DNA sequence: TCGATTTTGATTATTTTTGAGCAAATAAAA
DNA sequence: TTTTATTTGCTCAAAAATAATCAAAATCGA
C-alpha cells in the first residue's frame, strides 16, 4: 500500500462520508496512525481536505463543523425523514431555492445525483453539492459567520433575479395564530425573498418547532404552499392546522402536495 | 522475455489493478527487481504510468480530483513572497477585491487579523477568511466547480455594485506586447469587473508567467496600477517593463507603489 | 567464431518511508 | 474556569526502496 493508493482511498472515503477519523483510516488502510496523519497533512496542504482534530473533513465542511453539524444532529432522525419527503417533490430539470437551515443542509446528499439547479445562500449547502450533478448558484452578499450564509440587501436582490420551481425553507418557529417566526431578521428576509420568487414555497419544520413562537414574527402561513413535518406530530395538532386551512404533510396522511 | 513483452504485461497489469509493486511485477515477469525498476522508469518517462515508491500506478490514478489548490503548490515560495509584498499595501478599514487565483488564496492567512472588508468570488478564500477579523462578502453567481468560484453575468453585476480601495488580481499570463491573457473568458470578465471598480488594481504574477501569452487576451496593461512579482525576474525583463511605463515591483527595487 | 554493444543482475551506499516513544498542544468534561 | 483525556508534532531508529557502479550474460553483425 503506497501513498497514491492511500490518497485515493482517503479522498474516496471523504467523498462518501464527508469526514473520517485518523484511527478509522489507519484501520482501513492497514497502516499506523502516524502515517495517516502524515498523509492527511500532505493532502491538506494541497487543499484536497481539511484537517480536524482526530481526522479530516471534505473541504468546505471545515469552517465550524462542530456547531453546524451539532445543530444538524438535533432531531436528526426527524429532519432526515422530512428531507426524504421533500425530495420527492423535486423533478429533474427543476430550479430550487434552498435556504440556510440545518434541515435543508440534510437534503444535499439526497439530491446530488439530480440534474437540477440549486440557488442557495448557504455555504455548507454549496460545499455539499459541489462536484455533483447539480448546478449550484450561490447567492452573493455579506457572509454571516455564525450561520455560514449570505444575508443582507445584496443577497435579497440576488434572489429576486431568479425564479424557481420550488423553495425549501427552514423556519425556527411556526404557529397557527402568529404564522412564521425566526431568531433573526436577516434570516426572515431571505425566507421571504425565496418564497416570493418560487412557484411553490414549502416549509420544512420538524414537529418540535410547531406552535413555538420565536422573537421575530415575519409572515403569515397563507403564502406558503405546504408544511412538511415528521411523524411525531400529534393528531390533534395535525387536525388543528388542517382546520386552519394549512396543507401540512407528515408522510402518513394521504394528502399529497 | 524482452522489453516489449514486459512493457505489455506491466501496462496490462496496471490497467487491471490500478497499481502494482516492483517485487510483484518481478515475479510476474520472471525477472529481477532492478530490471522492473528500469522498465518502470522508462514507461514513466513516456507518461504511460506514474512511479511510486515500491511500484507504479496508472496515470490519472495519481491525479488530483480538483486542480485548483494544486496550483497553489506550484511556485509556492514565489507566490508567498508576492503575497507578502501585496499585503503591505492594505490599510485597516480598506475594502478590497480578491479574485479566485491561487496567489490571492495564499494572501488569506496574512490578512485574517486585519479589520477590512473583502469582496471575493472565490470559495476557498471565503472559507479561509471566515471567523476572522475580516468582513467577508461573497460574490454571487453560478459556481464553477473546477475553479471553486462564482462567475457569469450575475457575478459581474454583483461586483459593479461595490467600490473597493484595492483589487488584487491573479493573471495567467502577462506580456508587454499583448497585455493580459487568461485561460478562460469567464475569469477575464471577473478580473475586468474588479479592476474597473477599484481605486487601485494590482496584478499578482509570479515571474514564470511574465512574457507568456495564454489563449484569451483581454486587456492592456495600462489600466492597472502595478504588477507585483518575485525576485526571480531577470533585470532585463524588469527594465523592459519599466521602459514600457509599467509599474512593476519585486521587493528589491526602490520603487514603491 | 570473434569482438563490440546492449541488456541484465548483484552488491553497496544513499534516500525515502514508516513506526514508536514522548513532550506539547488541543479539545472535551467537570 | 480547571482538570482530564486525546491528539498531535517531533526526533530517532528500523525497514524498505532506490540509484550507482561494476561484472556477467545475451545479442548481433561480420
């Protein structure tokens, strides 16, 4: 097993899993940890991957892997289920908006093989889709470090230049009484811009966020085509939303989008 | 068993297995290790395979998936020297354009501590500056996977919305006779847009690229404020550029920007 | 067959790569 | 915050691979 072979295997592993640990790679390559570390250092120098403590990640997943990926891990199972439902709505050739939530990020592995166009303000989404069949369009503007995404006036203007078939939007809170709410005004602006320029705007929202109001309320439920949520939603809640005329889907109901 | 037959078998083996060891091949060819090594050296020279320690791999197997950062390794020492000179031009509070070359990428570690605003179309630059004192503004548009950067009409429009104090621009080729040249038209468009909207546009160009013309010529030298290059430039070339009225700097001359 | 040229193989010195132990640095936990 | 546990970079030594040199063997033309 020479360096070229190891390099190939390491990069291949990262392509599949986005990240890998040193000891894990050492076992895979039938070699010692120190050799793996040397290889990783070499590949990192070329920018083919980014070192982390204990391993390496694909370039782009680097920035703040802890906080971002951690956030993705909260309710991950529900979020993945929601993504699964959401992806069904996409047809080949579509143009879609993806905003910068952790849920939309989890959609990326599921759409890499599709010949679609994705317009997004999220850096992790861009990085996750690069090199795939998807044509990626990054929304420009000032980058918010914490959210790893572009926001602001320029970003909104960028979105208004495009029309999409679908918009998938994460929200911090939804309630029948008060509509959509967010933790920041800048995020709300992007959500509205994408919703306004898509034929269908779909909210992705795991059941823990339903009937929770966050500090900034910015839109009614009516302009949005549907809410996709998970199985943990109570029948009572489901009924309540339907009563209010909201098209809410959790994969078990017979209603289709 | 002569060379032609061995060559055939070696290449055939590589085709099947992607890689092969010297001793393994020696056994297969019923010959000694030293002969195999001589054969491999000969075939490597023709580009039919790539040598590794202990064997050889199929060409293309050794190639890096993304060629961008690879370029950073070429002439790295000269490029770092150029960056060092370039950074001296930046003042706190400045707004600067950075395009997507490997040289501008190497500037990032040197400017992370500065309270400046960077507008760039390069994803690696964005990633390298995130979480630093720098305010990052990403140019939006369709992302070119190979260059890891935004290009196109939307990207150019984005740049035209901003005014910068400085633009640092990598170029593929420069010559006194033909001015600037690039390997792609899209890159040239970004270079021009940034140059047009900066008070001072500075070309970063290691000496190996001087007096080299690439396939697409797109600008004269005159609109650019200066060229920063490295010490390896010959005195004759330096004189020739100065004769032509170009402000060219390599850190040793007394001329300041 | 002879002698010259090329190719191959063996030996040795040099280089490259690898692995282990240990102090310092970093992240996680309390 | 301090403490604890990993992880890392470093140096050194061992192992593997290589280049260099020279001798032996094969090839070839006359």
